[in-house]
């Protein structure tokens, strides 16, 4: 145990909370990298990292110990987004919050077609990947609108999951899924334990989703949904609206575990023109965020890709609503637009960490922080948290040291 | 008529565009001319995207309209009558199973007159090498979505070097997470994080007006 672990964790937490609350922390907080590099650094395969609890815990501990940061957001969870399952179970608050991440063993239990796991569909060294798919027909919107939970649980999931195809298969699959939920919670319990030992704040993270993304990622597939928006716009809109309630039920269920930060990763945002974004995507997402804020949550939204065209819409949210985490949007520009209103997160292109040199990284962080540090309300983070397994370790070190110097 | 078809495609009027293209051919129109008009339309869609007027959803819809029209237009064209401006061997790199970016690029590359040999997803380095030997392309296009793909790109370039094939092709990398430093790291000749730019750069790489 780090001798001053508790003190260190408190310091890091205060730093993060200051940024989130739009104040100036003692130092710019860093959310570190994670992903493939974590098992690689421990000398285990991605398969082992996804399927062997003991090895995963050890790998995580080794990584967060040797590459310190304020918030090991990207290194703390091994799983892929499972929001369709959250919605399917949204009437059962005790169950639904456990399916935000679908782990490898859960994927095996479900036999779903959404994910590809190392040592299963792909090689043992590959990253686990989400590919989604189309499990709802274009003429089924009325059913989705009428009763989204029923339609997803009873019609979509049996198509999307081989092991839910028939009620008798589903019985066994659900027993297995329950077992894997227990295993995952035990894993997370151990990881949180290691974080606390090593001076990291233990933050319970909640979750929600953009209603339209749920349709694109898990029901219709992205390409089909984009065509549906043109072909049957009113139905798409009504379906997104119908999904708000179950998504809220899932999101609010996190109160029971004391979560006060809800994470929403976006997907379709960069696909849409401002006109389509404002008409089909933003209204229901905005409603979800606003209702969470009213319930006392802070919200952290990951704006995938380039969000430049929609940046101003964020100002429609109540001041201090939470964190806007950007992937490829210029964070300097974003901070300019959002300062005093929204905490901005991001700034480090993964290409730089993979392909750059320590000197380049030092220089980059110095220049960036000069611009975004004043006034606070900023969390430095990689645009995407997953570092490839060949990422030069000296570059990750260089990032940590640069923040130490210029933060 | 052709003018109207062009406008319908560019303005994303899916039904109109497909209907008019059918009518044009049924009325004895020249499939070669229709193809050219569709290509021009796709070029305009791409250029609107690059200007920030169009977004990914328009690229995808434009590609879908083009695909639908080609379905009944291509069989009417005499084989060999379609001029190709160059050949691209294309694939999503090893350990990455995403196809959406690659597929959008492919439609636009084909619409620009490239012949595209699509190796699919999770493509081993050796498969790229074999395809270059077999098809002798002008360009190798590698796509990835996940960050791990970045190192697969580098390894593929290295394998092409080992096989003595690196200098016989231009290499372009594409995908949401590539940028200038990834291009340098992988040893590619160009990079693009959208299909429109990717196709424009491919034309530049082989010396055709972009």
C-alpha cells in the first residue's frame, strides 16, 4: 500500500472535482491511457486479460502503479458497451446496472452477435471489438415505439443472441449471465481495491445513452438508421422519444450504488449534419442529460469523432452540467466556446503517443496546457483511451512527466 | 434528364434519383452517360463533404443511391467499356473487424473510376503482400477503426518492404484514428480520416487531377 494512499486519492479526487465544477485545480488532472497496452505491459494476451480475473487484476494494478495519473478511466474496465441489455433489463434496477459492460464471459453466455472477443471470434491478441448489427426490420418501428422494452427484450435480443433464440436456451443463458455478473462485480471490486491501495479515487460511474445511438448501434445498424432518417423520419423520431424513459430508468438505477457521474459515449454525433443532429439526435439526448442533472448527477459525454459542427448546442445545457470529453474536436476551440459552462476533457491524439517521441510529447503537452490550463475546468486525456500494445512505454512516461511539469 | 438525375443524387433525393435513372435507361438512354453523371454527382457529394456542407450521413446515403443505380446500370455496360483510372488493393488491417469506413471509401473510389480489390476485414499482412503481387495495384489502401490497427498498418508496410514491393505502390491509410503522426509511424504516403479526402488523395497519388 502506498503509504500516503488515502491522502493521494483525496488530492486526485479534489483535482478532478475542481475541474468538473469549473474551478481551477492545483494541477490539471490527467485521465490516463488504457487498452491493449495494459495486458501487453504485464506480458499477458488480450484473451487472458478478458477472461482471467486474477491476471486482469494483476495487469491493471501493475499498469496504474507504473504509469500514474489522476483518473485511470481507460484502464479500469475490461468490457464493451452493452446499453441494449441495460434497456432490456431497465424494469429491474438491481440487474440493469450490471450490464453496462459486456465482458468476454458474458459475451459467451449470451452468444451475441454484437461483439468480437479475443480467443473467440478473433485472435487471442486482438482487442475486443463492438461491431453492432441490424436486428430489427425497417417496418418494425411501430412495435419499438409502442413498447420499447418488450420489443427489445422479446424480439430483438433473441435475434441478436444465439443463446436467447428460444425460451429454453434463454433459461440457461440467463443463469450463466448472472454468474458472470457476479464474477465481473468481484473483478471490479478487486480492481477498485487496488486503485484505493495505490492512491486512486474510487468513483462509482453511472451510465446512460443517446436514444438514437441505441437504435443505430444495437437495433437497426448505423447505415440502415441513416437511411431510415430519410425514409421514415417521424417514426425514427418517435422511437428515439420512446427510448428516453427506459434509458432514464437504467440511468437512475445507479443511485443505489452511490454513483453521481453518468457516462454517455456518443456515436452518431459526427455522422449528422447540424440540421439532422438538431432534429433527430440532440433533443432526446438533451432530455436525458437534463433529467440526470435535475436528479443530482453530473454527466460526462464522450463526443466521438469531430463534434465541431454541433459545439454550440452544448451551451443549451444548464451551466456546470458536467464534462464534455472530445475525441478529435480541437479542445482549445472547445474550451473557448464552453469555458465557464462545461468542463472540457481530451486533447491528446493517440497517434502522437504511438508514433511520436518523448520530446514531441513534452512539447505538445506544454503548448496545449499553456492554452487550456488558465481558468481550470479542463481534464487532460487521450482522445481515445485505448493504447495499442506496441505503444512505446517511454511515450506514456513522457505524457505523465509532461503533465507533472506543465500541469 | 441527366441534369435532373445529377441534381437528385447530390440533393439526396433517393427515390427520385433511382426512379429517374431507371426511366432514362428504359427510354433508351446511354448507360455510359448515366454512369458518368452518377460519378460527377458523387464527386460533388464528396466535395460538399470536404467543404463541411455534408456529413457522413450524406456520404453514406449518396453511396447507397449510387449503388442502387449501378445495380441496373452496370449490366447494361459492355465489359471493358468502363475506363478505370487506377487500381486499389483495399482492406481493413489485421485484428480490426470494422468495415464501415472501408466500405464508404470503396464506393467513392469506385465512383471516381478506380478498380477496387477488396480484401475484407482483419486482413493479415501476408494477404496484402499476395494481393499486391497478384493484382499489381497503383495504390494500397489500409483502413482501421481501433487504435490497435495503427500498428498493424506499420507491420503491413514493413512486410511490403521485405517483399520488395513497397516502391511499386503508393500507400494510403484511412480511418477515424489515423493522422499525420500515424502516417509517419506506419510509413505510408498519405492519410485521410474521411472517404472524400481519401479518394482525392488517391487521385493525387497517381497523378490524376483531384
